[in-house]
C-alpha cells in the first residue's frame, strides 16, 4: 500500500502500485449557496494571535540557557560545586525577576528563525500597537468598518417608503421646516409688496377740492342782494 492509499499489493492489478491524483477529476461546488459576509469578511484583517504559553516557555528557556552557560564557564574554571550552585541560583532569580518586570532577558534583538512563528506574531502585534499610537487610531477601530457604513446607507436607500428610517424621518422633518419658513417668508414679502402698492396709489390719486361758484350763480346772488336792499 503506497502511503496508506490504494492496493495492498500491485500483484495481479496490472499496475505498478503508484498512486497519484487524477487531473481529469472535477470537484463540484455548491454555487447556489448564499454568500455569508459575517463568516467570510475579506475586508477585515485578522492578525495571528501568538500563544502566550509558548512565549512564556521560550522566555524561561532563555533564562535556563543563561544559567547553563554560567555553570559551564564555572566548571571549566574548576570552581567549587556549592559555589557554582549558589551563583547559578542567584542568576536564575535575577533573570526571573527581570522577566516578571517585562524586561528582555535574551539580550539584543535578533532575527527570528522560520519556526518561531509565535515570536514573530508577538513582535508584529507590538509593532502594530506602536504604529496605532503614533497615528492616533482608536483602540476599538475595526478594519473594514467604513464598508459597513456604506452598506447601511445602501440598505436605508433601498428600504421601502412605508417604513421610513430614523435618518430619513429626520431629514423629512428638516425639509418640512425649511419649506414652512420659506412659505412664510414669501407670504410676508407679498403682503409688504401689496401694502406698498396701495400706499403709492393713495399718494398718486388727485385730491378733491371744494367746487367754485360759477359767474351766473354769483350774479343771482348779487341780484337777490340788491333786491333785498331795495326792500
């Protein structure tokens, strides 16, 4: 059996027993399934989270490596065994205290190896955090949130008119208030115009004066006076 696949023996099968993938095989996919944006959000970046247990193990391993180097050096110098144990214990306690305080006990920063995926992820997260603070980005910001706002606007625009959204209702009220103010302003302007035209007509209209007496009437008045004097 080749890699636990195929025949147990090629005898009698007319083949060499070599198993390979069929390039003519077509994998059928369910294209009618709906697209779920919540599960597969391509706009959101998901950084790899490092395993804190593995990182802690690597830090303690660095401590023990420093202690072992000291022990090896003291043994080469033929130091007493009790003194070696005491000095190693003192170095171990010192390094563990620095590790608890958050200091780097491994010394200078070095390039990560290919298998140190958790260390690389942790370094990348720290670099991203420094960049976020430098640019002033909020800690609760989610990548791709602007696409969600655009989708909400599109859904509100495509919503039926029978069920107005709060934003649309607020916009409608503002528009109604603006129309009312404009109508009242136009009406006041029209009233002022009519009032001004009536005043102009009143000023342009000729004034009526008392009628003057005609000469005939004056003569009659004079004759009646003369008659009266005669009487």
